[in-house]
C-alpha cells in the first residue's frame, strides 16, 4: 500500500508561486465575467429578455479578443458583455 505524503506548510510557502500557478492552470479562477448561471433558469425566476446585436470589427481585433477570452475561460460574447458593462459603469 502506498500513501502520498502531503507537503508541509513550509514547503508550500517556499513553492507558493509554483503551487499557485499549478492551481490556476488546473482549476482556473472563478469566471468573473459570468453574467448568468449556465443552464435553464429556475422555475418562476424573472428573466430579462436579450436581443442579438452585431459588431463589425477588423479580423485582427476579433482574433485578439477571442484569444484573450479563451485564455480567461470566457466566450467572446461574455468578454464583450463584461467589457461593455465596465465601460458603461465608468
């Protein structure tokens, strides 16, 4: 029978950067841009209607936005919503 020994606090503190990078890569931070919960809303919940809109951007801008959104664990739509809300709340 093998047992994995857990690292002690001193070892974790010494390797904090490495441990936090591992945790962020494997668990990802909570998505700050999530505006709605995934899936259907609960029964009886009030739902604000949405409307589709289009934005015309250059291909290079779209590629940059989609790459950054993917790294953050967001869709381009979520990233755009977060950016628009931040800009509107300035």
